[in-house]
C-alpha cells in the first residue's frame, strides 16, 4: 500500500495485473476473399428475421435510454421458460453476469472454484474481485464432482460449472450436478453456466432451473450469443434466488442492456421455428463431423454442444499449430485452445454445410500430406 501511495502514477490494486486478458477466437484470415469463421461457436443460421426486424425498429430511437429494468424482456424470458420474472437479471452478455456474481460474493482472499478446462472468464472474474482461483482436476476432459468437492475450503465462496463445458463440449448429467450441490456448504454459490443448453439432446441433462427454483445458493446463466445468433448485441440473463437478484441489481450498470438488444431478444424468443432449425442443423452436422474427423485418424472429444474439440499429434508436420495455419490458409478459421491448457487441440464450430465439407476436405489434405519428405 505504501508503494502505491508513493508512486508517481495510478497503480492498479494487487492482483489486477496478474490477470491474463481474455483473447477471443480469430475472426479472419488476411488476404482471402472468403473466410469461414469457425472459431467462436456462432450459429451458422444467423439471427431470426424477426430479431433483425426488431433490431432495426430501434434505429430511429437511438437518442433514448433503454428501459433500465428490462421488464418486457424479463417477462418474455419468464413466459418462454415458465419462470418468475422477478428472479431474472439480464446483462451485457452472460459474461457480464459471471463477473457481477463474483463481484457480489467474492472478496479479497476468498476462493472460487472452476475446472481445469473451464471457461476462461471464470478465472478473470474471480481475480478481478480480489479472490483466489482454485482449479479442480477433470476426468476425461469432463468436470469431476468429487474433484470439485475436494477443493472446497472454509474460504470457498463460489463454484462455476459450465454445463456443457466450453471448449471440451462435455457435460455432467443432472444427477451429478445435484450431487455436487447437495455436498456444497450452503454458503457457497453454485453457478451453472448453461450457454449451450439448447443444443443438448441428452435425456439425463438439465440446465438447472429446478435447482435454482428450490434452493438459495444456485444461479443459472444463459446467453443469446449461441443458438439465438445475437452475439454482436451482447445479451444474457440469469435465473437466481430473490436475494441474489437483489444483490446483482444493486451493482449492475443501470442500463447494462441496450435497446436494440432488448427488442431483438424479445423477438428471438418468439421465433421457435428458427431455434428448431438451428437445433436440427446441429443434430445433423455434429455427428457427421465427428465421424468424418475420426475417420481421418484424429481424436475427437464427444460433444453435446455446437462445436468439437479435435486433438492432433505432437509430431512435426501434424501438430495443432500447423493444422491451424494450414486451415487458415484455406479460409477456415478454427480456435486454438492453448490458453485452456489444450495446446495440441483445436476447437471447431459446426458451420454451414459448405464450411463443414471444406473443413473435412482440408483436414484430409493436411493429415495425408508428408511435409518432411
């Protein structure tokens, strides 16, 4: 503290400069006329035409502040999912809510838990709040309930669980999530990040609404950035106990959801046919890509989301880094996941039919080529 007081410039509080900034997936490949961006898990179907129309309707009202309570959007979400609108808090993407939860419940020296390959924002949110990130080991690239519980101490305040997980695409059955919650101290907040919930087709999966409805220490977060195709507008929401909603509403920005996002979000919820088309597209191409990539001799982590984690050999000429470069030269932009502790893998978003076919053709060329002949 004395060092800060004597400094000749403002100094961030301890821990801030220890945060590695989040680096998003690449958006393009320089010099190419057409690029298929398969790095950010965006829907290949784009947003609903209704959402586009609703977005455009606000263009003549940009001088006006949006509704700070987002009451109409919360009511629309509540109607769609059968929830109490008063227990919904909306944000500037679900990332906003993940940060707000840490800011409200994690203090200096407190601990927050997430798993080895969990979403990078969890670590950032915990550190930004002054907390200590604790990483629980995974089993077969999947969250392990017993490993998470083994990390719990008297200082634990929050547990983040991405279900399904990004970037692995793996998930925990609802019975395991309930087992995790039952064993956590009641003072610990369990955050279920269900960003990819709409894509999951497994009978033993649940996004967590039931747990939130019946407990005081569970929050479920959701996003409009994936299946609804509104990533550019930054819109997310959470369902939480009343006391937690009260805390979040005290610290969130007064207008943390912009007007165009609000209107597009309401309209997107009304277009069930568009959401179903995205589900159907993913149901067709996720297994197709999994099989096709596996037949090339590459290992693929089984996924229930709209992306695949592809593992590459560590041998020269066949590595993930070389594959990323080769694919990028073909206009196919995948996500390197070294920051997630997976330096020998790339994450592939399920794309359009054209993009999916091109990826397999390019991977076939890459795997069959002998670059050291």
